[in-house]
C-alpha cells in the first residue's frame, strides 16, 4: 500500500506549509494524482483518515482529482491517452513514448485558518 507512504510525506509538506503560513487549522487539502501512479483514491482517503489524527489536519477533508495520462509518440509525435498497460501508438504501432501528464502527485491547495 504505497498510498500510506504518500500520505505520510504529504502530511510533512502540509505541516511545513502550515507553519510557514501560521495556519492553526486545515479545512481542506486538494491533491492531484496521475493515473499512472496507480493511486487508489479510497485507499488514499483511508490512509489520510488514520494519519491526520492529532494533527493540524484532524478535521480536514482530502479532495483527490485524478489526472488522466497523456503521452506523445517519439516517432510520429501523435499524442494519445494510453491504457494503463498499453503504450502502443495507434498511429505508428511503436511503444516509444514520452509521458506528458498522468505521472504526477501534486499538492494543489491547502485551505485553512490563521
């Protein structure tokens, strides 16, 4: 369950941002996860619920937005959204691609009170 390690790292970042910005309470955390990271939102939510206890995020809500994958073929330059297990270009039938989107985990926003 790599979601737990992601949430633990996320909490470290949130606490740093809260300290720098003098936040006393966090209401919402907005997170973007690329589908290629294979994060399961329900598992991420469960991990967050257990890790947030007795922290500044204790009453916070985690909002997760899944970002679809987008790749570009290195040969023909066509862009497409691959299946999780199929990176074959439909235009030239090669699996030589560069990932443009869908492999990220981004902390988009921390909403809280000072």
